[in-house]
C-alpha cells in the first residue's frame, strides 16, 4: 500500500469555509513528492492532516497504512511519518544537539544502548559530526534543520514530511538541507513529501501536486507541470528561472527544448543546439 493515501478530504477550521476541498492524492514508497502552491492555498493544513494533527471532516487519510483518525495507532503513525516545520527554532527541545536528536527515541522508549547507536548513526548521516555537544540555538538555520531531520531519521521513519522547511534559510542552508533530502530519498529509500512554494526545490521531486484554493489542480512530473504556464499562473506560482528562459527563448524562435527543469539542463540543451548548427 502507498505510504500516503488521501481520499476525498474536506476540512475547514470554522466548520463553514472549507480550506481543503475534496483533496485526493497518493504518494508511492520511495517517491519524492512536492506539494506546491501560493500562500493560503492549504498546503500546511494538508501537511497537518497527513500526520493527524488535524482530522478531516469528510474523507480519510491513511499514512503508512494507518487511519489518522484512529487514536490507537496515532503515536506509531507519527513515528513512521516525521514532520519538519518552517521555523527551525521552534523545533529545538534540548540543550545539546545529541540530546535533541535523542529526544524522540527517549519518548519512544528505545533502550539506552540502541539509542546511543541510532543517535550516532543519525549524526553521521546528516553530517553533524563534531557538533554533538553544541547548543542547537547557536547553529545556523541549515544546521538546525539538519538536527531536526536527524531526530526524525533516528526514529527510522518511512515518510518525512517537510512543511516549507527550507523557506527561512539562506541559499547555503537551503542547498544543504535539499542535499540531505535528496540523500534520504535516493540513498535510504525514504518517502519525502516536501511542501514548498519554491519551484526550484520542487524541480528535484519525482512528482508535483499543484494546489490552489484548497484543491489539487494537477499532478505530474516537474518537466510536464512546468510546460503548463497557465496552470502555474492560476496557482500564483513563478516558473524557475531556467524554465522561464527556455520558454522565452522558444518563443523568440530558438529551437530549445522547454522540458528542462534546472540550470544544468538548460545549459546542456543550449550547448546541444550549438553543436547541431
Ligand atoms: N489555525 C487556523 N485557523 C483558521 N484558519 C486558518 C488556520 N490556519 C490556516 N488557516 C486558513 O486556511 C487557509 C489555508 O492555510 P494554510 O494551510 O496555512 O495554507 P498554506 O500553507 O498553503 O499557506 C488560509 O486561508 C488560512 O488563512
Ligand atoms: Mg504553510
């Protein structure tokens, strides 16, 4: 069964105006899915539904095979599907990096020896070696988000949900956290649900879900979604610069492939043109 299954979910905060309107989506095991949309489109609400922080008014959410409404499995569900939030400071719970990473394991009642082992492994996986005894508050934004990811990784989850986890970071922090997301997905086979309004980050995903006004307008691989400028306009999203350039060049009569998703792909598409002429 797919680790994320959302079926016809409707949700409102005030029991009047729905913020999620009949949302359905599935994310496969090992897939990197990006949910993209403008501010207020319902992304964070959806994220909170995925791990049972919010309950659907109608429809259902099955995360790692467990119904988010089922109180008897909710703690297990939250260990299987960890969540990283936007503000790195709000996630710090302990005075040192190592204690912070161990916190979830302690709560889960993992025996001391195994806990030490898992913390060590998580620290090295997230490249936090040497920072074990540091105060998390003193770290950079990117390092703080890596500590948050390490705490989740230590719980050996199946899914990691990131709600705008890179949006408060500087470009260096953003790229280090993205690299870790890539490694956790591509090397460790974890399923990633990354919520973002940054289409450049989303370009790395396997699949994009475009949200607007509480609905999923469309889903598909980034290259296919980026072809749909009208759709992105409707969702209030700006194309990544290299994709925008490819479209503009094409319109100006340059026979460049508009299916590019990154600067690197645009460069090689342009170099290919040069060799062909
Ligand atoms: N706790 C809340 N109480 C009432 N309304 C909320 C709450 N959180 C979000 N909303 C409203 O729900 C809509 C979707 O918000 P949100 O899910 O945070 O969108 P996004 O994460 O895409 O910016 C917005 O109109 C927002 O104002
Ligand atoms: Mg949000």
